[in-house]
């Protein structure tokens, strides 16, 4: 392997490993992304033609956001918000370019770093929840909910879902290893202790999509039977473990409180649903958008819906570009997941996790989640890699390329 490629893998590993440290802005991950971009240039990472689609949609989304920014440019943190949108769009394209070439080594590197950082953040959060060392509770939890190295448990919990899926996929289709059981146990326990209703739904939906696609694309009936058997066994084990965990008073009380479909802050004059009604009115009144944080400044709180957020912050043009980006990503992600390639497990799990993120966007703002843009970039990158593989020249019987 050339030195440039080895250097790229090292920087990619460190960059992804730092992604769970998100309680400061800018985070170490953001700085390392700049380093990764430079190393990509050194390593000769290329831009594939299919990536013109997300490039144009992300460009339109951000240009519309910058136009809406002009009316509130003097307000606090608005420029930082717009800059973050631009940065995340670039990050998504960077990951797409990365995974389009030398796909398997780069995916394996990203996977190893992502799983490790998710486990470390989860262990820190669990240690904080149970007061295992001084200061851990204050740093790694918030109001009795685990948040790891993030600012919000509602953002940390979705961050855990893709690494859970990629390990579960290997267990369901290939082999069950003790280390995988331990990893999944830690991540699921941390996901539970985040007490995020949206993330619980996200995980259930993504897991169902992943298992359905794995079943459909399984190479043999024996593999399909294995998926069904292990899925049933896993659900039974998870239900049993949940019953045991809920017997602990602190966990059971918080779970019962958070498991209600409607919370007190969802209803009433200042509740989530009322704010979303007001947001719909604002969407109609501000076709160019209100700009970052303007809705919250006027009405006191955010509307907690990324699609309303897209219209309010980026205007009608930006919102349509964002929605088209999601739809096109879902369509090409599904198509890529169904093609038998060495990276098919990554395509299936990335698509499944992305479906959950899109669904969760109806109850939370996801437009600045770093792992959201990693998944988006992964899906487009794997699509580009699949297209390249399908158009590659086939070897002849003598081992030379057919022309």
C-alpha cells in the first residue's frame, strides 16, 4: 500500500475516533476534518461524476441559507450557524469521495474508529450515570440522561445507532463473537440510558429496515433462516434484559416517564405542537426564510422539526433542495443496498440508519448532526463505488482485461 494511502487511513481513523467529542465548538473533529481534506488532496482522492447530484443540492441549500442570513446577519451566532451548514456539506462530499475509491480499506478503518469511539463514549456515559468516579455524572449526563461526549442526549443516542447496526448485521449473517455481544450490549445499554424517545423509535425502525434488506439480499435460504432465528432470539434476549434493567428504580422511573408518547412540553400554548403550528404560518409568511434562530427569538423556542427548520432557516428554495437531497439519497441508497458488492453490508446499514434519521427529523432538528452527514456521504460514496465496479472491464479467462 502506498505511503499516501496509509497516511490517509491513519488520519481518517483519528478523525472518526474524535467524533464523539462534541461538547465544545468547534470540536477536535472539526479541526481534524480540515487535516483530512488536505491529506485527501495529497492522496489523490477524486471526485466521481455521480456526486454532482449531492454537490448541486447541497450548494443550492447553502446559497439559499446565506440569502436568508442577510436579514439577521447581525444577530448572535447566525454567521456561525451558516458556516456550520457549509462545513457539513463539504464534509459529506469529502466522505463520499473517500468511500468511492479504495472502498473496503477505508470503510474498515472508519468502522473500527466509529465503533471504538461509540463504545468509549458509552462507557463514559454509563460511568457518569452510576457515579463511578468524581465529576463523571456532571460531565457525561444531563438531568439523569446519558449524553457521552455530546451536549444533548437526543443527539448522542442517534450517533450510536449505525455502529450497533453494523455489528448486529455481522452477527445475524455471519458469526456471533463474544466481543460483538459485549460491544452491542454496551451500546444498547447506553442508548437506553439516553432516554430519548426519538432515538428508541429510530433504532427500532432502522433495525427493522436493516434486517428486511439483509433477508431480501441473503444469498441462501439457510442464511435467511439464520436471520429469522437470530432476530427472534435477539428480541427475546433484549426484552428479558429490559425487564431486568427496569427493575432498578432509577432506570424504571425515568423509562416510565420518558416512554409516554405525549410529554408535558409537547402540548399547551408553548408546547412543541403549538410551536409547529406557528412555524407553518411563518413558512407561508417568509418564502425567503427567517434566517438562523429567528423563529426561536420571536416565539421563545425552536419548533423541533427539521423540515420546518429547512423552510424557516433556508427559505422555500433551500428547503426544496434539502428535501430533494434526502429523497435522492434514500432512492440511490436503497438501490445500492440491493446490489451484491463487497461493501453491501455497509450500504445496507448506512441506508437503514439514514431512514431512521430522516424519520426522526419530524421531531428534532437534524440538519447539523455530524453523523447524519457521514451517513449521507457514505451512501453516495458507496453508490459511486458500485457504479465504478459495474462498469469496470471484466477479466478474461487468461487474466487480461476484456476490451
